[in-house]
C-alpha cells in the first residue's frame, strides 16, 4: 500500500492537468450514505424503493412522499468536507488539478474550496419554482413548512437534481468531456462506475495516467495504471 501511495505522489508531482472523477464514496466519510454500499440507501426499507421515489414520475405524482424521503435522506446540510475534498481543493489551488467531475449532489467540493466543479447530477443547493423559476436554497427546502415546499407564487419547488427518467445537463457533459479529454492524469475515486451515462465520460480520457481509488472493484480496474483499493479520504489525505 505504501508503494501505491508513493506512485500516486509521483503522478501528482509530474502532472499539471489532472482531473478527478468521483462518486458517492467520496462523501461517505463525511457521513452521507452511499446508494449501493451495504449501509447505503438501496439497502434501507421504505414504502417505495429509493429509485422509484427519486424518479421524475414519482415526484410529479406524489411530491409529498418524495419530499418526505428527500428531506430525511438526501439533505445533509450539516455534513463537512473530508480529507479527500480538502486535498482536491488544495491541488486545484496549486495549479495541479483542472476540474472535479462529480456524481454527487451535496456541494461538499465547493464547501472545501474547489472552484471548477462539474456536477453531473445537479445539486441540492439549487432549487427552482416550476411555475415562475424563482431560486431557493437548500435551507429553505429543509425548513419549509408543509409537506411540499412552495414558492411565494404558489408554485411547487423542484430540486435541481437529476432524477431517474431525466437527462443530464448537456453543457455540463460537454465541459466534462473537454476537461477529461485534455487531462494528463485522470483520478477516479469513490465510485463503482455503475451509473450511466456519467460513467461513460471517462472513455474520453487520452492522457498518460489512469488512477482508480475505490474500496470495491470497478469495471475499469484492469485499465488502471495505478489501482488502490482503499478509502479515498485516507489515500488523498496522505499525499
């Protein structure tokens, strides 16, 4: 393991256009549950499966039940960045890291100080009225009275997160492809690479080093120049 971390340090020292591609595992050390781990949301029991609740159809048909689950399980506004978030922000400030491409919606990368963060699945911190388009922050959603958050105009508010059945933002995809295709090193961390189309974006990487840091196996392990099966926070915190 020490040898792997030394190799990672060498890659970081050498490269100047790194990109980080991360998923839920990056934030589990901040207390935010992972969807697919043993302790994740997919293994908890609700009246409906989480993937059903977090669908566009369900949101439109049953917003009360959607928000009951969303407020309880998706809003973690007290969570703080961990060592992985902080190290990535530091690498960006040093001119080593060009961008973070994340599947997470918690905003912890920005909270840690990262500036170029491409949120493939949106953010809990952006919410808009479906009638007039007025913006609301996550605190408003969390503290809203009643079963469904409403705008001052009376319209229903929707979180700016990509639900099942919804497409990804095309500009975010284009920007992610550009950063990944221009990177000299791509670090994949805290993701099983099971969610598409997000996971397919790494196919655009043409650089020198592909690094995979994840506790469980991923489909790209065999392609990695460096594979580290460990906690992303512990690994990045040590470099």
